[in-house]
C-alpha cells in the first residue's frame, strides 16, 4: 500500500482575492502579554488580534470570508498597529487619544484592506485605508475580548473564539501566572 501526497491534494478552501477589498472589523481580541522571540532576544509584549469580514467574498455556506492580523499593542509611530489605525481612521492620534484609546471602538467600522501573498503563500493584510462607501450588513457577530473580563469570570466571548486563538490567550503571562498562583493544573 502507498500513500501519495502531492501539491494538488491540498484542500481547496475559498480565499479572499489579492488586492484591495472592502471589509468590516468584527473582532478585537486581547491576547494578553505574549512571549516574543526575535533575533535571539526574548521580550514579553501585549498583543491584540483584529479580524475583518469581507462581504463581497463568501465561503461555500455563503458566509463572508474573514481575515485577521496580529499586532503588538503600541502607540510608537512606527508600530504596525499605530500605522494601521492612523491610516484606517484617516487621521493621526491626538495627545488625548494616545493617553487612552479604546481599541473596541473599531468594532463594526468599515475600511479597505490591501491583501498580498507572503513568500509562504499565505495571505496578509499590508495596509488598511478608510472607506467612504457603505457595505453590506454585518454577518458575523462582533467579538470584543479582554483578559481582564476573562479574569473576572466572564468567559462567554472566550468560548466563542476559535480554539487556536484561545490557546494563544491561555499562554499569556496574565493567565499562566494566574494558573500558577491558583495551583490548578490545566490538564
């Protein structure tokens, strides 16, 4: 018996076409403080995940396709989050907004996203721009998740998040320290 695998045997999932697409933000997920290894240096950085639906492109069940992007939470002007939010909003952050900006305010906001393909063939969002036009009604339910809500026992939104992202959240320093302090073993 032989089991032959080829490039053609990969499942063919619908994908969002490359280029500029109209989109709506449907999720802002606080991933907590995550370990980040880069160029041999280990740092702990607060991260967030934004997810958008693209109503003009649907899967086999006629649901809008989605795409997401991970960010380090930073107002540093060269940070990806700061650059994308500034571009998306069409204006720089005021001094007051830099003191406290609620990322959840971006839920439901429309934009244009430019999608390109990375060297590994996966899609990535390379820029976000404002959108003046209206787009179809939102299909997916909005999700706003924060580590603080989870720590207070509110796990409803957490349970709606895809398993892979939940696992990332559970690896955050906030929740691993909580596990260590409680004496609970996660298995």
